[in-house]
């Protein structure tokens, strides 16, 4: 399998380790902060505010922070970002108190961590194509998508288990250690390239900032695909926020059934990701839209099936489709030159975070009125947007022709360089 061959390349392995630990740290910290807020204040609204403040910097930097984001387009800069995250996470539990001042300090810390995450994520993804050469852009994109999914699942579950065995202070310490090791791994990559100037990657120098709107106008299909992908979190919100209510009201089921449905979703994603990462056929837009239509229709059907086993089967289908759309879109973005790629990655993160915030606010409101309606609304929005995005007429433009070719070279020790 291509994933195994990729991990035999030391630079890929080191960056894979850094990404795994960084995503793991993200989710450990998220659970630790939200649990600390709820345990100390009992306020669900403050928990929602914490989640919103974490996503808000992605929206702000994605729309108005292109110069700041472009300054972190190197392994050395990303190493410093993760070092800052490690220090901040380790300091948070000592600054936290259940009074108003402590809550304010915690919210500021969450917002700053969100800014650091918004600087880190698109830049790391923009650096991926240089790891293994242009002919392996899709497998390396699939590998890191799989990494994020596994770390996301294990991070949340691991945080829950750790809270049963250790104190919140120790959980924050685990989180800080994950960021610190990630920082060290990225620092190793930076030093490796510094000692090999003849093989220095173009994107190791800060990318010049690129304006998003002219770029999206030149590539309208990319813009449409990013917009549709930004709505996919509506399906995720239905399966996480509204699913417990559906199981309880329609099937009289509880946490056990919810765990099985969630597990089926995860198993589907783990099966679907290698397929997406090793797919060889073309037609990226058709593949993305088909995957999102499947996710949307499966979400709609969840609200109307009569058995829990049918919910599990639909969750498996959703899990299979989810990485196909994400990996295909990000592979397409990864084929752009470094500066354009970074800007498009930032826009994609902005769209996804905006959709996540909107769905987290809207889906529970609809579920309070009708649980079935929440699934129908979420799925219909995604499916209709995917169909409309595929058939939407896009005007011809100078940059909308053949797929762009990235000029980046492979990391030394990897595949052949250009």
C-alpha cells in the first residue's frame, strides 16, 4: 500500500508524527477545557462559547489574515507555533478559577489557541505536496487525512478515559506534551532542510500572500467545491448533536446504541480513506459531489428508518463517503503552486469552520422542534448543494483550464525531484 511506502520515508514519517500529535493535542485540550468549564460552572452556554471561540479565528484569519498566515509557511515557523501551544496549554489550568476573572482568562486562552491552530493547519497541509513529489500528492493527502481522523477519534475517547484516571491538571500536561513533541519533530525537519540548502524546498521560504477572490474567480469550480464542502458539517452535526435525541425518542435506545452508530461511522471512514488515497481515476468534481450527495441522502434517511441496525448501516455508508470527498478536494488544492495552495487551504478551513459553527447553532434548534426534521434539513442542504454545485454553470476564465501543476520538489530522501 502507498501509505506504508510513504511512512518508510523519514521526512514523511516525522511530519506524520507531528501531525498526529498536534491533532491529538487539539482534541485532548478541547475536551479538557470544555469539561473544566462545565464541571466548575455548570453552564452549557459557556461550553458553547468555548467551542465558538476556538473556531472563530479560522474564520477571521481565513478572510482577513492572509499576510499573517503566509508568514508561518515553513517548518521552523510551525515548530514555534506548536511550542507556543504547548506553553499556553500547560499554563491554562494554573490561570483557571471558577470566578468571572478565571472564566475570562480561559476564554482568552481558548481564542489565542484558536489563532495558533488557524496558523498551523492550512500551512501544514500546504507543505504536504513537497514531501513525496507531485506524483504522490493524492496518497500523501489521504495518509494525513486518515491521521487526522484517527487522532480525532482517539483524542476525544482518550481524553474521556484519562479523566477517569488522572486529574484535569495531568490531562493538560499530557496535552502540552503532545504539542511539545510535535514542535520538536517540526524543528527536526527545519534543521534538516537548513543543512541541505541545495535541496531546500520553495515553500520553506514564507509564501507571498495571495488574494482569495481573484484566485477563486480564476478557478470557479474550486470555489464552488469549497463552498459545498463547507456545508458538509451539517451532516456531522446531525449525527453527533441530534443522534442521541433520535435514538431516545424513536427507538428508546441509549448510550450503547449511540456508541455503535458512532463506531460504524468511524469504521466506514477508516475503510473509505485508503480507497480515496489510492484512487487513480480522474473527474475530481464528480467524485466530490457524488460523495457529498451520498452523505446528504444517508443523513436524510437516518431520520426515517425504523431500526437501529439501519442507522448503523447508514453510518457506515456516510463514513465510507466522507474521506472520498475530502481527500479528492484537498488533492486538487495540493496541485496548485505553493502560494496559491496555501491561500486555498486557508479558505477551505474557513469554509469548514464556518459550516461547523452554523450547523452547531442551527441543527439543535431544529431538533428541538422535530428530530426527524433536523436530519432531513441537514441532509437536504448538503445533497442539494452538491447537486447544484456540480451542475452550476461556471464562466470560462483564464485559470479554469487544465489542472495546475505544483513546482514543488520532493523532500531529499523521498521520490525523484523536479
